[in-house]
C-alpha cells in the first residue's frame, strides 16, 4: 500500500467483503468515487458463499405478501444473467402438487404472478406437467405425484459473483483488502477515522473516509456495537440455513422445489455435474457466525424432506459435503425464522456528522439494486454518488459475451487451444468467461500451465487467482473460487496450501 493510499481521504470506506459490500464498492467506483473496502477473512467467506446459489424472485415470499421484493428480484434475474453469462444461467424448476398441502389453484395463481410481476423476456414461462408421463416424474415415488408445474429461475456461482464485483471495483480504482479486520472507527464532523488490522501480520493502519458503510453481513450489529460504539436499537436477526450435497439422484437437468408439511420448502438441484444439492433450513442462530456448521438435526431433516418425494432414499451417511451460512435478516419481529423478511433495510445516520450507512438483510439476487439505493441515499452528502446508475449494462469481468453465448465461448477456447479437454475448457469458461485467456496465456500444451494440483487445477490458474482475485489459502480456491474440493483428495489440497503459503 503506497503512502498516497494511506494519506488520502476516501469518499467511502466499506466494512465487509460479501456481495453487498463488493456490490456497493463496484457501483461507487464506477461513478468516480474513491473507495476503500476491508474484509476480515476471504471475500464471500460468510453468507455470500453459503446460499442456495439461486438468482430468483423467491416464490415462497409471495405467501408473506412481499410483492415489492419479489418484483424487484424477478426484474433482476435477466439483468444479472446479461452482465454475467459465464457464472449465471437459466434453470427450470419442477414443483410437484402434493395432496394435503397448498392446493393446485393456489400454486397456479402464485406462478401466474411469478411469470408476470418481473418483466420476464427470455426466461420460459410456467407450464403444467403430467408427472406420470414426463421424465421429471421418474425420480419421484411411483404414482404419488401426478400434477406438477415447471417454472424458470437462474443459477449463480455465488462466491464468484462476489469476487468479480470486487475485481471490477479494483479495476475502477477501489482499494480492496482482505484478511483485514476493522478494529475501530471514530467519527468526526466531516470524516471517519477507520483503523484496520491485517490478521496475518498484525499491522494496523488508520485511514480517513467521508462516509462509512457497515456491510458486515452477520456481523453488522457487532460492528455497530464494538467497532463503532453505536447503541442503535436496529439489529440483524441471524438465521441459519444449511445444505447437503449427495451423489446425483437423477439424470435430467431440471431442479425440484418441494413443499413440506411444516410449510417450509426445499430445493433439489443438479450440482457440479455429478452431484445433487439439497437445501435449505431456516432456524434462528445465536452463536458466532464464523462457527456455524450444519447440525446433525438439520442434515437428518433435509434427508427426510427429500425422502418424502424421491424414490431413492437418503440417510446422513450419503452426504458427501455439507455447508451452512448465517443470513443477517432485518429483525422485523416475526415469530418464526422462515417468515422473517428477506428484504433489505438501509439505515443512514447523517445527523450533523460524518455519515454512517448500515446494511441489514437482503438477498444475493437484489444486491445490485441494494447498491443503487445505497448510493442514491448518499447523493446528498457525496454529489458524485447521485450520478446515473450503470451496473445493469456493464458486464462483470469475463462476462463480455452474449447471455446465450456460453457454448460459442467454449468452442472459441477449444479452437484456440485444441489441447484443452472439453471438460477443462467448459470449467474455465464457466468460471472466468473471456478472462480464461488470461490464465492460458501463451501456453501451447497443458504442461505449459505448470503443476497440476488435481481435478485440472493448474499452477497457472492458481497464480491467476492469487494475483487477480485475492486468493490466499487452498480453501479460497477449492471451496469459494471453485468447488473443486468435491473432486480433490485431501493430500492434493494440502499440497496446494503449501504451494500458496510459499508465495
């Protein structure tokens, strides 16, 4: 970090390197604002890498009358798909009608609203299915489900979405520091003094910023109380959501959304080609968000919920991997976790001193709209923030190709580098889009990419992720920048950690 970066007064300092913090950083930097962002761990190391990984309107939120949230999220689906077609793509979901639960007429009505609230243009509309004849009925209990409905939403590589927002913010001038904890923040009339500590070296640095944004996710209340010393009554309700991954349960490419007798829903989604992802749970969480883990009770619950529908029966022994995250929902006083609002709340304190903006709640689908609203709110204290929004038209790094052009990008990469396997070319395009060329460079053979750590992860890719995407440990790469941890052996991951530690 140069002396200028330490002495300058930033327009905005952001605490938190999840999707909301990085989304705000990108938008602000693109408007010409100077931005500093610190993250105590890795980018997307909390909630933003522990989602169900959907860009969706939230069909079940209609039952809670959250029409504005659903409409905004539905409108975002195709916008986000357009700016990041490498890491976002359409999915079709099958909703079987289950006797004794929500009636068929209610499902039809909800899906009619879902089709028409959000200005859908390219995503296919809902259709009814005869599950006794359609291929999607075959994995289900024979004869148990006859009527189903199929509708559209999108998939996202969630942690990559965060990393790409951070990369674009940095490309536009933002200073992004990971493994850097916010220690304290003192408020002046015109600026904040933010002291941070590098958790690897212990070095402390104090910077100044005209506005402080608290986007710490599950730690938002903790940052308010301990770092800033704010006694604001606003708080986040921490809700744990857990997922399990099992061997692929069926051969087709459709997803399922299942109703449960307790009024919850779970998804079953084809995952990383050879697996099925099942989730999520909803229960209040009261511990340190860094310590969250899927409980035995949650794993058993997800297996039992899937068993109600699938003929292939699951037990906890079938779970290959599980993960859990804490959603920082705005505490709206709802009695149960599944009914708590998923909408975001932005609280701006600009009463005569340097402004503080705190971010509560939200979902990954609406992160871009959240950033837009945050900067609009700051327009009166930072005039440049009021500039026209731009993030819905500018592609994220690597996403500068048509939203339906993924196959063409794979063909282009294979034509330029015929020594690549189709599987590796597909994975590189899915992760990096047009920036896959930066990883391959001048290589003329696979061996030119350097050491193979396993599952096709090469030294060239590792160096790229360390240089361009703030990767520091093996976990950053095999569980967040990718999901290669599902395919790599423990000794391969250990060797990767050793290699990265020596850099």
